[in-house]
């Protein structure tokens, strides 16, 4: 068995194929323990205005050890390419990273991405020197367009953000993987360990999740479960699964059974 | 002294004329290395906080990293 190769995203290499978020945890201490248990090397944060009422104490950056974790800022909540581009530029100035999880939302209830604005923002950000990881619908054509404008990866959703519905359209994820020249990271929808394993078995290069861990009753235990599931799914993908068949195929010999005539 | 009116994170505020971004952050009790700032849709590098003066009608966005996925 040959060991897995690191995941390459643009100029970056990651030894973990699980990327985790910082939202919705019951406490920052639980979040830190969950990050540890997940084995993740990359962690997402959001970018928001500061409050003007003087209540600015510690920020999220005080809870992430940047010697051990790479930060992936996002443009979550942006509704236009223009806002997403400026948010990315602010994130780069704040964090000193050219990595950006590009998210341009097209609908408030489903949080489905706005494909047109996402592609436009991706084009501008690539031209501005960013390593762009766009959240996108599980659409092979949209993913291809994003690859063509120079994104370092594509991040199709498994299901709506925070829904925990799992990988709703496994065939799309498989087609996206088969046709993509850049890493495919399933972003959003993973609710439990089997969802993560399925994403990886389909050939996803990595999985990005937040709520699946943070909203579990025990986020630290779920972080470990997700780590194991991503590793199991990845290993199974590399191992190459058996072909499915409609009828049984005995594992034990069908001859020399007792009580049968010779 | 005549002040300037600028929009800080969406709120109109009256500020001292010639106030720099660094002075504004001090007034807001915010550490410069915890934020990034855009003025009129353009990022101002941190190294320029001390010299960039806020002008009349400027739209200033001050952001930080927060929890998210």
C-alpha cells in the first residue's frame, strides 16, 4: 500500500484532507479541542465589521495557533462580486494570506451561491494574485468555468450550508471529480461521519465542514469521527472498491459441503 | 475646529479634521493589528494607518476575523 500524497492547492500542501470552520461552537475552548481532534491543518474564519461601541476584546485570531493551522478566510455572506473582492482584499491585508474561500450568496434561504457573481469575483481575484477556492453549486459546468478562470480548487456543495443533509447528488460530485483538473473539495452539507466518507469515496480531494462538527452534541468526539471518516473514505477511494452486482456471489466454496453426495 | 463627517462601518460620524486611521482606531480602542481597513472601497495597508487622513464623506470599513465556516 503506497502512502497518500499531500493535497496540493495552488502553491500550498496540506497533509490533512479535512478543513474545518470556527462557527457555531458552544465555546471557544471546545472549538480549540475540536480543531485538535480533527487533525485539520486549515481552518476557516469569516470577515466582519468591528463593533464601534468599544467592546472589541479578543478576536478569533487569538484562538487559532497560526504556527500549526493555516487560516482560510471566507467571503461568506457577500451578495455581489464587488463586495466579495473587497472582503478578500481586506482579509489578505489582515491575515497576510492570498488564500480565499470565495462565497457569493444568491439566495438567503437556501444560501445557494450566485454562480454568475462567483465566476466574476473569481476572475478578478485570480488576476489580483489570490489562491481562490470557490464555494459553488454541484454543477460540473460551473466548476469547469471556475477552473478555467484560474481557481486553485473548486468547492461544490454536498447539500445546503448548515443543513447536514449529506451528499445529495453523489453523481454530480463524481462527474465533477472526473472532469476537474484542480482539487475538488466538498464544502457544505456533511452532517455525520458517513457523509464525509461518501464524499471521499466519490473521489473528493478534501472535505470542508463546520456545522457537522460544531453542532454535534459532542463536537470534539465528532471532530475525531470526521477525521477518521475522511481518512477511511480517502483510503477506500485509493484502494478501489469492488464492482457492485445484483446477485450474490459466495465468499465460501460451494463444493465439498457436508451431507451432499460425492 | 471644523470637523469632517465620514461613514464608519455604515454609521455617519463626526471626526476631527485631519484625523488619521491610527487615531481613529485609538479613539475606538481597537488594536491596529486585529483589523484591516478600506477607505472608499480600497484597502489601506496597515503601514499607512498613521499617515492616512480621513476626508469629508469618506466611507471607512474596519473589519476583523470572526467565527465562520
